[in-house]
C-alpha cells in the first residue's frame, strides 16, 4: 500500500522549516523555497501570500508541540522524571524550530501576526502551564518553595530556554549548535531548580542531572 502524498501546503511548511534552520530565515526567500520544492512561485503563492505567513504557520507548529508535550498527565501523579522530561521538551522544541531563536526579536518585528501570537502564547498559555507544573511539584513534595517564588523562577527558566542557543553561539563561536548545546541548557536550568529540590528526591534528581552534562569549563 502506497503512502499518502503530502499536500503541497504541508510540503511548503516542512521545507521552509528545514531551510530556515539551515540557512537562517532572513537569507531564504519564497523563490528559494519554491526552487527547493521544484514548484513554481505561483504555486507557492497560491497557498501563502508571503514568507511571513509561512513563518507564522511554523510558529503554530511550535506552539502546538509545546502545549501537547507540557500538558499535565491526567491519569497519574507527576514525578522527578517528568521535571527533566519537560525541560527536554523545551530544548527539543528549540532544536526543531531553532531558526526562531537565533533572532527572535527581529523575527517578531518583521512579523506582527507572529509577534501577537507569541506574546499571547507566552503570557497566557505557557505561564499558566508552568505555574500549574510548579504547584503540582510542590504539592507532591518534589520541590520545597514558596508560592511567590514560582513566577520569578519561571521567568528565569524561560529566559534561559529562550536565549540559550544565542548564548551558545556567542560563548562558543567556533562550535556548531548541536545536541551537546541542548544538554548544557537543560543542565543550566536544573542548576536553578537544585536549591528547591527536597532532600527525599535529591538522589533521583542527581541521577537525572548526570544525563545532561554541563560545561567542563567556563566559556570564553
């Protein structure tokens, strides 16, 4: 049985994501995308009026990925493994959609629709998700912290996640962004969480921390 053909609309989005990740969004035009797919520019414009619409659709894929993977499990209590898995999800999403994080302010400045969607996602959906996670970890005794500490810690974590690859590019200009970069990012976030991990769960936390090696030396 033959595989179903991917619709041209979806092929454009997938090819655009790959090209943006490899070459950067600013250097790729709709003509590049059409040529890569071996379709006419007119065929591309039949589905998307401009490149900004394609970028926005990719952002919606990113938002859907994050929302699905960070949703609280409905049928069981959370555990220490969930804590790290959620961080893995954040950095996996950054890797899959890494072009968005190379110059996120500039990307949003060129794309008002994405800017509005991004701010709505972060300020409403993501903030609520993170707050719910922290409250559940506190309730289960995995973390020991005051409720008023949740918001500033969430902001600090989001700052690291949001700008980690940009930091890596600056700190290690001769090294490509790769899986090790993501591991260092997860390690950095875990370092923020470590003071709040309860003594009971510290052994498990240390085991999970060892899965994500940090920098062997301070970057220069």
